[in-house]
C-alpha cells in the first residue's frame, strides 16, 4: 500500500471515530507506521484510538494534530512493562503542549448567548481568511461584553476609585446622542484622527475628551477595550471623567458558566484530578528565558543546572528565546550551530534526555518569518540534533499553552512590559499602583488577550488571533520578559516572569502539585 493510500485509510478510520486528522498528524502516523508497524493499518489505528481513550489524550475539539498524537505514539513505541515506561505513559497523559494554531477557535454567539467552536476552516499563517481581519476585534468585543454584562456590579468593581455612575445599565454609543447626565459606555479605544481618540462599538463611534480623565490601574492603549464614565458636551464630544477596564472574571467562574470551554471532557476531568493528586509532590516544571547559546558561560550554567536537577527528574523543561545575544536573521547555519551546542550539553545528562520533556519556545529575534504574532515554532532544519538527542522534545509556537492535568499554563516570550509602556495612550496611574508589572498583568488579564496593542505597533496573524486570547483566564501565565523576575496573583491567576537567564542566570521552577514557584539564580560560586 502506497503513502497516499495509507493516508486515506488513516482519515477514514479517524472519521469513523468522529475525529479530524490534520496533515501533520497524518505525516507523524505514517512515519511511525513505516518505522515500527508490524501489524495491519486497521489494527495500528485501533491501537492509537484505544490509547487515546485510555490516556485521556483525545482533543476536546476533536481535531488531532501531531502534538496531540505524539504522546500516544511514544507509548506505542515502547515495550510493555517497566517502571520507566509506566512513568512516561502517565506523563504523556498529564501533559499536553499546544501551539497557537492548535488552540480552539471559539466565538460568542450573542443571539443564543453561548460559545461556539468554529470548525468552518483551518487557520493558516500565510493564507488567512479575509474575514478574520475584522472578526477578531468583533469577537473580542462580544467576549468582553458578555463578561461585563454578567457582572452586576461592573461600575463599582472595575472603577473602584472612580465616581459612582448614575446609570444602572451600560449604554450603547448610538443611544447617547442628545442625552444629558452621566452615562457609562463600553467600546474600543481608537485614534481615528491624529491626536483625537474615539470610542467604537459595532454600531457607532464617538469622539472622546480625555483632558480631565482619571484612570484605574492598567496600561491604556489604542486598540484596547475600555469602560468610560462621563457626559456629552454641547459639541457632542464625550467628556470622560473616568476610564477603566472591564472587570476580570476568574477561571472557575467562567468555566462554571460555560462548561463547553473546558479543555477536557467531563469524564476525563475526574481522572486528570486523580493524576494531579497522585503526582503532587513529584512533578516540576523548570523555566528559562533568554538563553543566549552563543555565550559559553550560559551553556556552562545550563550544564550545571541539569546536573543539579538530574536526581529529581523534572517532568518538563521550558527554554524560551532569544537564543542568541545578537539577531540571527536568515543565518540558519549559525542558528543550527547554537542548538547543536545545547544538544551536546543535554546529551551529557542521558537520564533527563530520556525521561523529561523539553520544550523550546522561540523569542521575538529568533525567527526570520516576520514580526507578526504568534511566532511559529523553531524549524526542523536548525533543531535536528536536539530532536535526535532528546527522546521527548517539542518546538511549539510563541505563545504556547501547556495543559498539565486540570491546569492551563500559558507561556509567552515577549518584552511585553516595555512594549505596553512605550505604546500607551495615557500614562499609567502610578498613584494607584507604583509597580509597572502589576499594571501590565491587569491589562492583559482584563483584556483577555496577550497583546492588545494596535497592529501597526505589533502585527498579529488575523487567522490566529484566538491563539493569543486569555479567556478563560489560565491557571498560570508565564510572561517571559527581559525585565527582572517578578510574581503576581490577579483574580486567582498566578503570573510570573522567570527573569533573564542571560542577564543574571535567574530561572524558575514551578511545582504544579503545590502550585508554588521557586525562583533560583546560578552564581559564580555554584
């Protein structure tokens, strides 16, 4: 049977199981079957589907990618029995790593007041659906508005330090014309004319006077969604007295209202909770940011850390770029040499290379595919030796999502603090909060988006904007920034920056069983 016939057989079998195979999953299956297959294709596919059911690896959106398939293929590749095999099988069931393109594309159906998964087309980096350009903003608007309207006290909670609104309801921009008195509006902050800000919603727009505006905690940017309290003047300009973000909503509150947003099926959640409890003291996630592999001292410190971690066998290592101290551009030979050097270091720690999962997240200066977010994963051309040296290695997009049992961890490598401050429309209210990183954390989580800035400041792939969203709020958000390490908790979401490994050799270890982060630093005396 030829390759094309095998691909048809895979597709037929998975369609019968109501699963959709993506092309990368078909390629991974066929590569495995050619290398290891000692049975018929039907028996091979049946084994995979059985492992999906047993291990709880089946995707919630029924779309099977190479990422979701890899843990199952790794289990099938190993001989039955043995402690190491059992440990890896359990790890594959506990941990999933998703690129932005694999995130479910969900939109709010305001006519039925439900969330709907859009399976009408497969998102693409280079050939987006033209409708995505405006749908991404409209979708964000409706998601935040439904969250706002379910919070009966939005005018008190979101604008805690502001004056009380005389309006009990949120007005639409269109309905404000000709009214008097103080009203509350919700919409997109936009600079439609140079030096003039407007508030937009799907039906209308209105010019804003921000000369006497007070703000809540947060970084107010062009292209973010805001609540404004004020009144119309005689020229139909809305004089803003106070501006704030829509109030946040905890992950538990969102999921209790919309069960369909859970990434695991109901029958899987009980098993995942048991797995999480069983491995509460054993699992750990070690995170590095800015690993400049062109510096020998950085490679030496990584070698030292791996030596120290070998006895505990962390379940997961996450290395975030930038992986060079200077931009690499299109020099693939140089980039490959850097990862070959790191592979040589990891090869000295055979146990970790065999039993831990290694994840490499690109930084903004690592790729030559343009500036747009999300950044695609590191290409196989430059990571070949890492793929050969490490048994379990993944190269997801930036950002990416790590699903650990019932927890969702979002990892984003970007200098987001500096980006937001440099592009803000109004300066942060440092009287209300002196810590800039708390302004940034509140902005991202209130906006439910990793990069709520104007596309001229930071382009975004239209078709993949859903991969940047933070709704429901994740269990943990890793903002791998070039700023010093910090941690913060906001609406039950734990947010931290592991620090810059290239700057002061700082990194972090997360214990998901206890939901605790330990910050570490490797100095010259270690």
